[in-house]
């Protein structure tokens, strides 16, 4: 299941215009997933399904993000809203 969520998140990121070096989801330890790359200040780590939700609902397109950087703390705060 985590591999399916990771693959789906990466497909969504590509659809949003991100190159893998700029933003991608990678497998982590204990069925966690890591959202990391040049467009995020530090990796966002959580269960793969939650990372998929973050990518789907909270990560803007590459064009919308522009030269800004994503911050994991901001993504977590938006999850709680």
C-alpha cells in the first residue's frame, strides 16, 4: 500500500509540473514516506497516505509556487485547518 501511495503522489507531482529533483516522494523507514527536493525547506515525513493527501490537496503547481519554497510546518498547519 505505501508504494501505491508513493507512486500516486509522484504522478500528481509530475502533473503539477515538478521535476523529480525539485519535489518527489521517496520511501522512508517503517512505512513512512518523505516529500523532499529543492522546492521544500526540509523533508516532510509521515505515513504514505497522508503524504499523498498533502500532495493532492496542499502542494501548489510548480508555476504557482514559483521561486518560493514549501515549508513542512506550513503544510502541517494547513492539515489541521
